[in-house]
């Protein structure tokens, strides 16, 4: 089943219909059409799931914030603060990416925003093309692990875990990733300042600069505190805080004087398109996992995995390698809905902390956005990059950031207690 599905995806068939079609063929061959009699009930349970309701709300919040040109104002302010040092614009890009991740959680929007605003600035000041491209891709991808993250909402539903717990557990690894990215950029600029030159000094009084920076940072920071603070304090569920976030994003649009009914219409339309895509994949994945389970595939896999020597560690290492390799070819949504449900019962049987397991998967799936040939961040950036940026610049630029992400996955795997897991 997995081999045929992967082959169909490589041939260019749509993800949702590929998994549904493969499920139908194998299910009917193994059990007959009666196997799918339960499918309507599964679809109904998906549509009634209140956890998944947070997803369109967070997507809406992210799209509205993108249309307020929040990223542009943030980056301009940050660049004026850090730009005077070597590598300053790249450091600003990472910091703004982290703030966008915590206030939008939408990877595509962040990569496109950074590609349109930050990349031309870095090229203007003669940054190394590969470093500039890698920085933009890495900064935009942090929305996968820094809460509120769509992938954490999906994993919370798939693994039956409270999304608030996953948000809290993801904070420390997310901040470590930001610190390591900045450390790498500073190291490169220290060794070879020509790769990341400093901006010319602006003759602005420090008070004016500080006021301008605070004006750009405080509104999105307030929204982050509102959304994540309400979850961590136990005041609101993730779904309720997502609704708060959507309302807060509209308020910010009014504050930034970007509000219009056309903007709301466009944001809602984009939200529906993205949500429909995710739920179509979820329905196809549900059919696939149902066929896989009812034909005995999950029992065979569980028996094999539990029989491995040093079962817990072998299982974790094998799982991380499989997800990393699959991330080169298929999207995080398919991996979450197809692979994770198969692995979850084995992890539980081995006594592995499910929150730890979820954060390991989330960090690993973040890497899939950067890995060639099908890393989505690479496509997003290529779509908005200036003509002088070639695909090889993007591929070469993301390699050090992929290595950093793998280092964080290894740290999470070997020293979970450092992250409170």
C-alpha cells in the first residue's frame, strides 16, 4: 500500500485522491466493499472534532496578519537595530520569523513574506546568495514548531493529546532552534564578513529608533501573549484561543489601517482553500489507515516493531529516520495522518512519553519543509525570489539549517530532560 501510494504521488497524482484511491483498491481486494460501510461515521467524527476547529481559525489569523504588512514593519525596525553589525539583517530575519511563527503559525505566508521583504534587502547589501536564501527558508519554517503550530494541533488530535501541553512542550526546542540559527549566522559573519556585510549606519537618535521598534513589536507580541497566555493559564482551550487570535488579528488590521471588507473576504477565501486541502487529505488518509488496519497491516507492523532488540531505542531511531526520509518526498500532513497513527500504538506499548514522541515528530517534520527535492519552503521562496536567485543557491543555503534541525532532533532524542520532557 505504501509503495503504490508513494509511486502515485511521484507520478504527480493529487495527495487526497491518491490515498483514498489506493485504500479503495486494496480494501476491496482484501475485504470487499463492506469494509467502507463505516467510512461515513469516520467522516462525521472528523467534522465534529472541536480540536481540529482551531486549525481554520489559526490559518485565518495568519492570513489576516500577512495582509497587515506586519512582517515588513517588524523587519524594517529590527534591521535598523541589528543591521549595523555583520550579519545583522539575517539575524533580524530569524527574529522576525520567530515572531511571525508565534503569531501566525502559517509556513507558506512567512516564507513568502520574508522572501519578498528580507531577501531583496540582503541581496542589496551584497549578502552571499546561499546564506540569504537559507536564512529566509529557515526563518519562515519555524512556524512548524513554535506555537501556535498547525502541525501540533494535528498531532494533538492524531495522538489524543491536549494541544495546550504540546504547545508548552514545543517552546523550549523552538527557542533553542532560534538561538542556534542566530549562532550559525554570527559564526559565518565572523569568519567571513563579506558573506554578511553590515548595513550603513543610520543617523537616528536612539530614542526614536527604540520607539519605532517597540511600536512594530508590541502589537504582535500582545497577540502572542493573548493567544498562548490564555492556553497556558488554562483560561481558554486552543480552539477558543484561536478564535481570540482571529479577532485579535482583525483588531491589529484596524490598528495598522489595513482593514477593509475586501481584505476580510480575501483572508476568509484563502483560509477556506487551505482548510479544504488539509481536510481532503485527512479524509483520504482516514480511508487509507482504515484499509491498512482492517487488512491486518497495523498488527503485523506492531508485532515486528515490538520484537526488535532494544525495542524502545531501536523504534525511536527507526521512526525518526523513516519520517526524515519520507519528508523528502511527501508533505507533513500526509505523514501525520498516515504514518503517525500506525506508529502511535507501538510507542504507547513501549512506554514512551507521547508528548515527547509528538515533539520529536514535529521537529522532524519541520525539517521536511527544507529538504530537497520537495521541500515546500524551497518552492515558496523560488516563487518570489528575484531572477538572480537560482535553485542551487536555495538548495545550498538550506543545508546548514537542515543540519542544525537534525542536531536539535538528536538533542531531543538523547536529552529530553533538558527540555522538560
